C-alpha cells in the first residue's frame, strides 16, 4: 500500500509559495526542460537551473482558474459570455 504524504509548503517573502515534489519524467521531457533552461539563461544572461525553467514554464502557461488568481485580478471575459450576460434582463431589488 502506498502512503500519501503531503509535501511541506513554504511561504516566501515575495508572496509566492514553494512546494517540493518528486516527478518522474521521460528523458525527452528532461531534454525539453534543458532546452528551456538554455533559452532562459540566454535571456537572463546567467545560469538557470531546471527548477527555475520549470517554474518559469508554469508561470508563463497559467491556467484561467479563477480560484488560483491573486486578489483583484479578474479573468478576461470571452466575447460570447460578455454578450450573453449583457443581454439578460435586470432584476430589480423589490419583489
């Protein structure tokens, strides 16, 4: 039986959180991360670890889940959604 252990999470001074995970990846994915680290290192003009490359990749491809957004940041409404909401009748506060 495999036990599930919740890895520790650490709050960082810049408002982010850090969690350590062990992930099994095929060598092809490790090679792609190495290429990403190389591109990032060239852009930042300094050496970059695979950890940094993964973090950068995750930040640059954030999902649009509203529960994961920082306070005050609102998701952009799709044109069809915005049109549908504005066409709904208003409900008055009195019954």
